[in-house]
C-alpha cells in the first residue's frame, strides 16, 4: 500500500544543466507517514524532455537511485529523494543522424553501438557489479540498489525488444541481442546469492557489534524430539534453544583449535511462552537456521555448512544427546519448514540482535537448578570493547593460565573474587603499591575484565588518576570504584575546575565507563560515559550496563540541546532521555552533565531544564545561559569583555543559588560593586564564591560570601540601574556601607590585590579584612579610581594587613597627596619583603614615601613606563640608598630610569652588599649612564669580584640587560665589557637599530665578554634584526629556553636564511620551550619547514607562536 503524499509548495528542488547553467525548480512532495520530502520521477521527465538520469551536484558519475518502501520495493509512481544541494540533469545522447523515434519504425537498420542507443545498459552493468560488491553493506542500501537493478533490468529488456521489433540490429563488444540477454540473465540469477550473503552479514554484524550482547546472539531453535513430532498435533511441537559459540576468524589460533562457529556443549533450554517468543524473534530465528544450514564466511566469521557437521565440534553426545548429533540436519530442516509456515512478522531496520533483545531472551528460557542462562559460554571482551560469548576453549585461547592463577590468588587474599565466565573482577586494595601489583597481574593474563575496586586507603587525586590510567592499559573498558572521596572528585563550586574522571581519565585512556559508588552520599552513585556523567540516588541494578547504547541516547539529547534555542524543546528531548534511562535501569538519575572544552552543563532529566552551568568567558549556548532555571552558575573570566553578558545571565536566572566567579588575578575586585549590587537586588539570595586560578594558586577559593538576612529589598526602589543595563551606577558611600553591612564573609583567603580598585571595592576589602584580619599579603596601590574616602578606607585595610609585597602604580598625585602619604604610612613596614615603584611619576611618589626603614626588604624595583625615561632626583637616590643599606637586598631593578646627577651611581653601587645580591635588572638607560661613569663602573666591577672571592660560589646574576647603540659608544666599551664579564646573564635584550659597520668589531668584543652559559631568554627587537643576528653565530646557549624575534610595526624586513640557521642552532643547543616570531616573515618559505622540523614538539607545545 502506497503511503499518502501531499504537495509541499514551500520547498522546491533546484536543478542545473551539465554546463552549470540553472534550470527550472520543481515543487516537492511530503510523505505523511515518514515526513520525508521527495520528487515524482514523472514530474522530472515532464519538465526535462529527453532526460536520462539525475546526479548530485558534487558527484560527477553516480546516478541518483529511486527510493524504496518498507518492504524493499520501489515506490509507484517512482520517487527521487529531495536533495538540499540540488541535482544535475543528464540527457540522453544519440548520433546526429538518429533523430527519429524508434516506435515510428523509420530507424536506420545499420548496426548501432548499444551504449549510445540505450544509455541505461551501461548503468545496468554498473548496478550489477556494484550489487555483487555490496555483500557487506547496510541492508537498506543493498535493498535499494537491488530494487533499482531489477527495475533497470526490465527496462533494458523492454528497450531491446522494442529495438528488435523496429528492425535494429544491436551489437556491443561483438555481442548481439540474444547474447546480451543471456549475460543479463546470468547476472540476475546471482542476485539471490548476493541477497543471502547480505542478509547473513547484517544478521551477524548489525547492532550486535555496536552494542555488544548480554548473552550470545547466535542460537538455534530446534524441535526437542523428532520422534514424537506430529505435524497435525501442535501439542507435540516442543522446541529447545541451543546457543552457539560466537567465535570469529581474527582470533589468534593455537594449534588444532578450529576458528569457526559451533554449538555450545550444553543440552539446551526448553522455552517458556514459545508462541510469544516466536512472534518476537521468529524472523531472526529463521535467518539463523538458514545461515547454519547453508553456511557463511567473511573476514570475521566462519559458519560451516550444516552437511559438514563441523557445527558439532567439541560437542559431547553424552551432554547434548546422541539423537541430537545424529539428527542435526533433520532437526534444522524441520525447524526451517515450521517457521516458514508461521508467516512471522519481518524485522524492520537492522537485522542484527541488539543488546536489549539478547538480554530479553533470558526471560524465555527454562533454566534448571544448578544451571545458568549463559549455557557454558564465557563472556569475552574483544577489540573496541565489543562483547562476545564463546566456549571456554575459544575464549581462553590467548589467556595465560599461570598468570590467571596468580591473579586469582591475589584477588582472593584481598577480599575479592574473579568470575572468569562473566569476565568480571572485584578486589579490595589498601595502598598504591597493592594497586600496582594488581595492575601488573591483570595485564599479564592477556585477558580483558570489567574491574570493580574497593578503595581501603585515602588515595589522593593524582594517585587515583594514575590508578585509572594503569587499569586502562590492561584493556579494561568498564571500571567500578568504591571509596572515592570528595577530595578526589569534588562537588559543588569546585567540581568543574578539573573533572578528574572526564578530563584526565576517560578523554585520555581506553576506559569507556566509570561507575563511582557511595558518592557523594552513601546511597548515591556517579556514572561517567564518554563526555557525560550521571548522578543517581540509587545503585545501578546491573553491574555492566549497555554503555554504548547509553552513550548513544545521551548524544541524542546533547544534539537537541545544541540545536534547539528554545529551552521548551529540551523538555520533550528530556522525556525521551528519561525513558531511555529507565530502559537502562537508571531511573534514579537526578542529574545529567554534559562536558565540553569550553563549557559544562548539568540537566535535571525529570524537569528537562538546565540547573548548573560552568563556562569559560561565557562561551556557552545562549539559550542555556538565559534559561532562567540555573541554580549554580560558574564563570571563568579570562577577559573582562564579557562582564555585561555575565550580569545579564545572572539576572535572567531567578532560581540561582550559587554563583562562582573564577579569574586570573585581574580586575574582578574593581567590578565587585556591580556584582554585589546585582546580588543584593536579586529576587532570591545566592552564595557568591570567588576562585583565583593563577598558576601558583591552583584554583584556590579566595572568598565565599553570604547575606545575614535572606529577606531582600525590593530592587525597584531606585538604588541601582542594573535592570536598565547600566553596570556602572553612581557611587554612594552610604548606600555601599548599607549593602555591605549585610555581607558575611564565610571564607576569605584573598591574599592579593593585583589591579586598581574603586571606592566600592575598597569598602568591600575593608569589610573582608575586618572579619578576616591579616590575610592580605600583596597589594597593588593604584589611586586613579579612588576618592579621599576611598583612600581612607585603603589606609584602614593596609593598617590591619601584614603586607609582604607592595606594588605602587605612580599615577599623578593631584590634590590627594596628604591622603596618599597617610596610606603609605599605614603600611606595616616590618613585614614588607618587596617594594615596586612603577609608572611615570616615580619621583613624586618617592618624595611622599617616608617609612621607618627595617631589615625585612629583599627586593626593590624602580620601573619607569617605556618610552618615557624617569629621572630620579638626588633625594630619591638617598631614599633608595637608605632602603638598600637597611635591608639584605637580593634583588634590585632599574628599568627606564636614569639619575639626574649621574655621579649618584657611585653612591648606589657603593651601598650594595654584593655577597647577598642575586638579581640585578638594568635597562638600557641605566646601564648606559652607569657605564659612562668610569669611577662607578670600576667600583661595581671590583665589588662584584671581591664578593666572588670572599663568598665561595657567589656570582651576581644580571637578570636582564638591554643592549643598544647608546650602551656601545666607544668611551663606554671597556666599562660595559667589565660589567658583563663579572655577571651571570639570565636575560638579554637587543634593540636592533641600524648601525655603522665599523661598530661590528666593537660589538663583537662586547659579545665575547658575555657569559652565555646561564642565558635563558634572548629578545631581539628593532629594525635590523638579521644584521644583529649575524654577530651571534658563534655563541653557545646551553640553557636558552625562550627566543623572541619581533620587528617594529610598519617596518618591512625579512629574515634571511642565516637567521633561521641561528634559530636552529639555538634549538639544538637547548630545546626551546618558547619561540616567538612577531611581524617577521622569512625570506625563503622553505625555511619554515626546516625550522619546524628542528623543534621538539614535546617541549614547545603551545609556547610556539608565530
């Protein structure tokens, strides 16, 4: 019966000619039953006179096939599937003198080449050849090709008969009409064989190899007793089910062990409710009987024909019955006849047995006491974790028996057991050393098990990662763990920082299914499969679920979430997912989490809503962020460009309970006003957590905030403008104090402030430091956004803090000099270890700073902002000297600064204790001015040499040195050489301006004085990089880690081949961890290949930048 169709004028099919010129479009039709769009072939023929066939735009030769119905027959009238890309119309071709219609009887009777007269013939031979090679193709496509072949065959026969009636003699490759028809007839006779082989292939390789089986998918359903069988008496029609060994050809073959399918050495099972069983499995039963009778062989399976009796290999007649072995052929024939007469419903779709279908067979078996439903077959986990059921001989043919005994002994001594038939192991481990021993024994068996481990020790996160990866090396795909702590796999705000079992285990190993018991509550369980996790309120009913089918169901839900922008569409998808979870006996699932590279989302499958989202820089489907149902929102802000979108997301989710903001120590405190006000005006209070993810903090939770009173004020009182999109409302000190008074800092471990703060964030810090004093150890003072009130607040914060690192951004002091001076005076100088002055107003700030000097300062940095060179007054120098003399200074930095009185360098040099100084960072302006003062330079050299003699091993590390033309002026040359010769150089910066070739010899002298042994970073920046590189060819840098080559913007220059050779030379001396090319193309493009080939990928990684 043809399905009803209706025109679909809204969708048209595009066409074009073979020369790519456009042709008229045709309207499509819509099938009411399947929802598929198609074209009627008659419409196409009417629109394009003389058409021979259609082909896809992107395929140059293949014809489009007609579609088939559910029975495998062509639709009538014929249909062409709708193609979004469009079709190419191919017309018939004839000789120029052949323009008459054959039916007119006026065609010239001379011999005609058949491939021109009947274009369909070549296509028919192609279809036959294609059909012959399609034994291992999907069943649906094979049936479509077969139906099109039959149709084309009949059309060719009709055409040949019409030509013969018209008096046309046909010859093709010397074959006349009769010979051609005979050849086509012979091909047609082969179709049943090809059909049989395709049915066998899809029966054996369908869903079975994708999902695995709960028990053997190969079985025979045979009469229990032929002697009592009476065709006319249904009560005598008793059947017995016999499983087959699911052996396949790719196994390693021990001597004298045949690799073919055979009967299990078991008497078989009587059937309960046989009529129901036959209605459900009858079509599959008949196909298996026919396959065993006639035999089938491919690359994986060898099922010998029944008449060879190889099917009885290794069967003991005392077990399966002597009558059975003697009458096996008659039993199979009788069973085939019986099931053919039942007119059983045909299976639609895949012919293979699914995991669930194989599991359901167990319910129809009459299992006797002391027996199992698996016969005597063993569960075998093969390649790609596919499950097969084999006899003991075939399952254990690669098993090391001695190693298995050692494994059993170990497992027995550790409170576990080994079920070799089910390929499952359970063991209790008390230490990582026991885990290593278990993994070694497991690996030595050369057999794959599902593993269950009870942890009897407090394992760390890194140890658990190592354990899982080691277990995965044994081939295990399913792992169950009992005893995982929240420290290993945290929940709540910390769970998305790095999901151990997804990011570190499943995505990097062969494990495909991980089940965690008693987590996070005693009756809970967490399941990981692929990029998904499920949290359950109850334990899994089955220890080895069909994880591949589960993954497929989760993927369908995932695709809907990504595709559909309307969250209401998720509910229908969630309903289907919930049904699937019940099928997998996971009805207790209360949360499904999807993991991605940039975002993770947790869903409530019962409500069909997203409840938790964690995102990097708000990279997440917008529909998810605005769903309104999120209870926990975690956002990591690499950049603050997303702050507006972040606020909008928070406001949209009125059910929010936890807001987690992680960052890399940037301006998050500056935006605290907006965060707190948004929080304060929320219709429902939520907990706020701040996490710093800098490298040295490892995701430290720096703050957790809550409100004293859950009753929020009406946000419509006009105090904020957040709902209008304004994220910077006017600051009100009184309003801010009122808001922050309700904040409770349940946790506050924020020991640093890296960036500028506002008056509001200063009040925020003040509240935090009152509740958690003496936490702050690093503070950056940037007063550009602070009023007098804000400065007073900062003064109180610093007074209560024991600062160790103080970074001063030297902005203009304007009218707040007295307030700033009080802020500087409030610092607890006795605990300070490092002090930084940075900016364009260093002199003014140093004049304001009059601290009580102490012996705690270890590092002093004076950093001007390039290109402006800061000049330090004599009073500034005296301040610096006082700091140096009062402290055991180990690090000293002068960058982009020089002294108003150059002779002051001698005072600075004389004040330093070089036996303690480890790092000296001098910029071009400083080193040039120092080198220009011979007394100061010589004093520096002598003091360093003296310190080297007095202190064994002491040698000053000149951390950074900037070399430019001003440094290399002839009068300074000796001083520069002397300074470089006494220092260990860690970082060297070359500013590469054009230079007089006469200076080459002087520069070479300077480079010869450098101790390159300790150099870790080399930067070349400027106009004439290639010329400067020429001077470096003979250097050796055994510790070089970073090489940076940057030309100035808007300056055209390329690197010559010799420059690339220098880069390769540096990499050979010490494999670079970072190589940076900025705005510098290579003169020879092949040098890129040579350069990349010289790199060590394991060391360069993401550090390689171009």
